[in-house]
C-alpha cells in the first residue's frame, strides 16, 4: 500500500540527502495538486530510532482533517550499527547513515484525490495522471 524509499549515506551528506527526499515527496504532491503540509517532528514525537523526521499530510475534504501520507527520516547510525553497515571513506571505515521514507500511502492519496477533485457530476483527474489514466474525468 506504500512506496518505500531508502538511502544509505555518508554521515557527512546524510542531512542533505534527507532534504532531497523531502523535495521528492513534496514535488509528487505538488504534481498531484493536493493541498498538503510538511511537519518537522519535535523530539517528543520522534520514534526512538529517528534523529529527524518530516511528516507529510494531505487535507481530506470528507473528513475535514489532515491525513499523514508520507514520512521521511534520518536514523543516522541506529540501523547501520545493528547491521554492521560501514562505508569506506578514503580508508577510514565508519558507520553509514540510513534514511527511510514512505514515499506515499496510496490508499490515502487516492481517497484525497477523489475528495479534493470532486465536481458536481464527476471527479476531475489531476493533470499529472491523465497520461496514465487515459481520461480527464470519472
């Protein structure tokens, strides 16, 4: 039900890579023309494995609330330590940083498209999906 994205990174560039993952998800939501917001989780809301997490929420017109559709996180060395996942940086071995994300929760995205693009007698298809659906309205 979700598309997962994973990166194994050099510790020196892991936070830049996290921002690239954020941009990736953000650009998909922009292309889908959905109302969304990005939340940077505070320390108290982070899972104990994550060092930094961004949640993406799309507005559900039917439920009149925001629904989480994606989350991207930098776990730094938490996962790589357990996996013994190391990188070779010019002869100096160190633990890699791991980044994970759910690119999109598909059932919620489909529901939000249906809700946010509803018209009087049809549902408009977002422009980015017309080439894949072959039609402009349902």
